[in-house]
C-alpha cells in the first residue's frame, strides 16, 4: 500500500509539474509577444521622432528665409 501511495504521489507531482511547465511556457510566449509589440512601438516612435526633426528643420529654414526676406526689404 505504501508503494502505491508513493506512486500516486509521484504521478500527481508529475501531472502538476507538467501543468506548471505548460503555464510557464505560455507566459514566456506572451512575454515574447509583448516584447515584439514593444519593438514595434519603438520603431514607430523612432520614425515619428525623425519626422518631427525633419519638420523642425524645414520650419526653421522657412523662418530663417522669411526673416532674411524681411531684412532685405
């Protein structure tokens, strides 16, 4: 009877361990998906930053050109 109890406990332990491992693997998969989304957001922010810098340069150039024309008059 003791051996049967030990086998039962071992089986329960293994089943719980497998369930836990499936849970852990699922969490890791979700974390990797989240990391991918973060990388996408970083790329979009980088592109937006570049666009803002370009717009700032264009606006600054336009202001400088406008001021130069005003000085010429």
